[in-house]
């Protein structure tokens, strides 16, 4: 697993990777400002997936973390074999793990298959059920278990890609097309790109920044 975020305490962007060897998961971090990698330590979590298929493990192993509130978040197995999965948060400034309370009512057995994303600065947990149903949980107040809100999309979609404002979510369908779901009135509309309906095999969202990574390098004077 990997993640990318900004450490405001050191004014630096950082890359974090989790890599396993003989059931030990190492945590490594790279400072974009210095360009130096260092080994932070060993993850306290049990990063083994004996109950998942090899394909599910393959997809899970390349899952990017969600950066919110100065920490990178992943859904990981618990600290012991067979223990419930948790939302782990790696704080970039303190270089330690913490745990974020999961929403009530999630399926513990399939919790590891959930995907974490960011919507409007809030941590979101997404899980696609059978028959195309997608659960979207949003933590409106960071760290507060009671602040999780729930939305279920009752349509046959492959997965959500991102949000348009507070009311609309962009979804990728099993037919490789994009649709926009309005959670207020429950309607769907096809999404056009440059005025055309476009086939989309996969995608991700990003946030534009006025800061160039090159401007914070060791030779930068800005």
C-alpha cells in the first residue's frame, strides 16, 4: 500500500509505503523536499488476507491511502490474525499510527474490501455490494464516530469516482461510461466530456494546486 500527503509541521510533501516480507510489514517514508527515503518502523497491523481471493488481494495491495487531517488512511486487518479490520491513520508529522472509528452497521467480514476516498475534505468509506448497490459513508467531523452519514446508491455501477459539489457523485458503470447521481432527488444522468459521451475504463480524482513539486526541492530559492 502507499499514500501521499502534506506535512504542515515541516512544510513538506511525503510519500509513505507499506511493504511486507515474511509477515512483517515495513513502513517507509520519503521527503519530497530532501528526496531521501527512511524506514519509519514496522506496522502494528496484521497485513495478511487469508480469507480473500488472490485477485482481491492483488487489487487491495495497490490501494492508495486517503489523506485527511494530516494523516494517510487505509482499511487494514486488525493487529492480530482473525481480529476485526480497522481504519488505520498514519500521521505524517508524528510518524505514528492511530485508529479512526468505523461507522456502525458496516459488515465486519467484508470491511477490508471497503475503499477510502476524500470528499470535500472529509473521509469517505465506499463499499460496492452485490447487484450494483454502493454504500457511501462520510465522516462529517473528523474522528467522531457519531458523525458518519450514510448514502446508498441503488443502481448497477462499478464504483464511484468522485463528487461534484455536495449533492452529486460521479460513477463508473460496468459499461465503461460515466453517470452522475444526484443524492437529493435520486436521479441519474449521463456525463459528457467536451460535449461527448466517452468510454472510460478507469480513472481517479485529483485536486489542483498552485504549488509545483519542483519549487520545494533542495535547490529551490522560493
